[in-house]
């Protein structure tokens, strides 16, 4: 219930808590320039409050896996197909593919844990779609089919 009459100056000058602007998490100094570039991409793509100091180790690992996978991808791009005729070349190519897959899986897993990936389908969206596209007829649809027959 509101108070009646004029409001005092003291009641009008209520101190509000100082809410600062959320600072973005800074990368560790031990990271390479390429890893810091990935860090900046990820952190700047999310709201400033999305990551805290507790996310730093996961973010650091994610950035390293992404950079490692890019290095392996460069090796695969520069791989000469003529080398596949030799057993050593075939083994090297197979090793590069396995390394790439391993780095991709690790980066994907960390991205999911950091919640920086877009999930394919939300559970509520699936439930809503199933409800809206039900194969069974609604009661009023059955009545109209019986009347038409």
C-alpha cells in the first residue's frame, strides 16, 4: 500500500546497488596466437556473462583442439595423392585422418559442454511437432467424415 502525502528527500534518494558491466573472460597468457584468436571468436560470440573463470580450463582445451585440428587439416590438404601408392604414404594418410577425427571429437565434446553449439532440435519443439502432426484424427474430423459418407 502506498504512503500518502509528499515523499521525503531521503526516500527519493535510495542508493541502488552498483551493477557493473560484465567483463569477458580473458585467455591465459600461455596460449598461442592462433589459440587466442579462437578464444576471441568463441567468447565474443556469446553474451559477456556466458563464461566465468570456471570455464577457462574447458575453453583453453577447446581452443587447443580446434587449432590442432586446423594444423592436421592443412597437412591433409597438402598431402600428395601419389604418396597413397606407397604403404608408408597410406599409413601416414590414415594416421592423419585418425588424428583429425580424434581432435574433432574432443572439440565437439568440449563445445557441447561449454554450450556453444546450437542443438539440432529442442525437446519442446519435437513434442509440439508430434502433437500438431498427429496421424490420428481428431474427434471433430471423424464426425465430418461420417456425415459425408
